[in-house]
C-alpha cells in the first residue's frame, strides 16, 4: 500500500513538472481550481422546479408542473454558464476527463451533502450510447455517480441503457431535445433488483431543459420506482 502511494506521488510529480496545471478561473499556476476561485463557487446548492424553474427550498416540482415531467425534484451543486468557471470545469471534465476537476467535484459534493440530506435507495447514472462511449472513453455521468455513491454510501446501479444514438442535446432547442430523446432509453437489468417503491437519485453532469433526466425517469417510474430525484453538478 505504501509503495502504491509513493508511486502515485512520483507520477503526480512528473505530471506536474511536464504538464503544469493552470487555474481555470484565474490562470494561476499550480491547480486547476485554486483556493481563491474555489471559494467563489459557493455551497448553497441550486434548487428550482425542474419544469418552470421557479426557485424553492428543495428542487421539488411545483403543484402545476408535476404531470409534465417524471422526476419529482432536481438538485444541483452549482449554477451553470458556459463561459464561467463552472462551464470551463464541466468542459474540461466532459471532454478531457481531467482527474483534478473530478477531485473538485468530489470536494463540492462533500460540502453539499453535509448540509443537504438525501434519502435514496440507489444511485443511477444517465447512460451514454455505446458509440459515444467508445468515442469519449468514459461516461461523465457515471463518474459523477461513482463519487456520489461513495459520499452517500448507497449502491450504484447501472440499470438504464440508451437504446439508440441521438444528436447532441446542446445543439438543439427545447422541443427538438424532447423529440430527439423520445423512447431513447430502456431498462437494462443484469441482476435481479426490486425497484418497487424505491427512491432513486438519477445523476447527470448538467441539467438544462430536463429532457434527458425526464426521459430516463419515465422508464424508472414505469418499472415501479416511487420517487426519482434528479441530481447534476451544474444547472443552467
């Protein structure tokens, strides 16, 4: 174990020497997010109705919005803007899988869940289509779900499958997003799991219109899940 730790320190030293990190917020050398920029991110969380985006205390659907989406509430760590520090962090994580940024997400999640209590049975990541997975080499939602699973000490269950390739959601308008993802997900149980009356934390990287998480939640609700809580690192 000690040898492994020493090797890890040596590898990090070599990486830091050959490929020094610069803060995504202020360009200071040393870390991808320096201490001063980390403090600007905040710890209060983002709580809005998933449909009409009305601000509330826990991210629940408004009474008039409950029949418009299959998730019961949505919570996020940070507000999202593409040209902000959060936007740069998400881009670095999603397209380069920068491990240092993943560590920042872990730290943010720890701070968040110390304040916000979440009672769930399973953690479920939003799936990537296998072709997109091969192109990228990893599923960013799955990486985040792994962090949250450890933080909450709840099992991670990869029980959803994207059954067809879809256009990138970021390039589409709201109505196009909904149509693009219609029936794009299905249940993928590789083991016997009782989903009846369970509460699931459904994890994605960024929440914008809610179309992706909403379609995944619809599949879970049809399988008997009682409550689906959407979770993302950032919310636009």
